[in-house]
C-alpha cells in the first residue's frame, strides 16, 4: 500500500530539496544551546552527512 501522497505529489528538484535541508539545519542549530552535546548516534549521522556533502555528485 502506497503512502497518501504517492499518486498526487509533485516532485521537488535537488536545489529545492537542498534549500529545505539547509533551512531545517539552520533552525536546529539556532534551537540547540551551544553547550548542549548531541547524542553520539546523532553526531555520527551528522558527520556522515557532512562527508557525503563533500563527495562529488
């Protein structure tokens, strides 16, 4: 069974997707206190995302 938006959804392009991701990341950074330490697993996932961003597409 497909999700509720499977047939009627519009696809977004890579540029729009990246802009949304950047905006979410910026808001998360603003909401986290500078002294707050991320859980180890979340920190590992963020490091993996940074590494993937540096890889050529």
